[in-house]
């Protein structure tokens, strides 16, 4: 099984593709220019997510669930981008799963309040890679995909099939 992990945004979107055997297939970022209107940025996100799906044929897409404290303007645009990603998963028949930041941290470290640095160090160790992936958005996408992989394994062992 291949899992596409997405760290949502609209300026920089982290993405990763891992196998259920915890091997990194690829990762990177999608970047949109702040000079473009939001509709053009959303089109670029759609085109790039589509290209990733067509290149790698993932079975599942895992997204970090939107969480914001103060900037509602940013949250609205991120929500629009998540809508594009959700629609794209549906268009390709890919099962979609969402995880909160606390769920992601807990699944990887066993502690829901883990720091970004703790997550990154464990990503490096679990995937047996030399350096922490950069930028942070790509490392976050690996954490999201890993969270799903670990959650899927747990659900299968309990006899559940979806999240």
C-alpha cells in the first residue's frame, strides 16, 4: 500500500509518499506564488497533486486536519486548498483520512504534545535517513503519512478497515 501524506497549506504544501513497509518513495513541496490570486494558486495545487497521484498511484491520502488559533483569513484559504485536495482524492478514488496534530504527534512519539524537533528526529530514525527532510513542510508530510500507516496497522489488527 502507498500512502500520500499531505501537510496542507496554500503557499507551501508538504507532500510525501511512503509504503506501508515504512519506506520513503518520494517527498517534496508544492509552492504557489503570493503574487497569484487564490483561484490560480488553487489551480496549481490541483495540477501538482494530480501529477503526484498520476506518477505514484497512492492507495490512501492522509491530511493534517486544519487547526488554527488566530488568523482566520489564512485558515479560510487553507480550507479552500484542503477542499481541492479532498476533491482530487475523490476524483481518483483514493481513500481520504484526516488526523489532528495531536493524533500525529501521539502516533509517532507516544506523546500528543511532542515538539516539532522531536517528531523530525524520530522521522529521521524511523525511515533511516541521513538528514531531517527539508523544508519542514516535507518532514511534516512524512509524519502525517507515517501516522496513517501506524494507525492503519492498528485498525487492521483490531479488525477495522477505514478511518
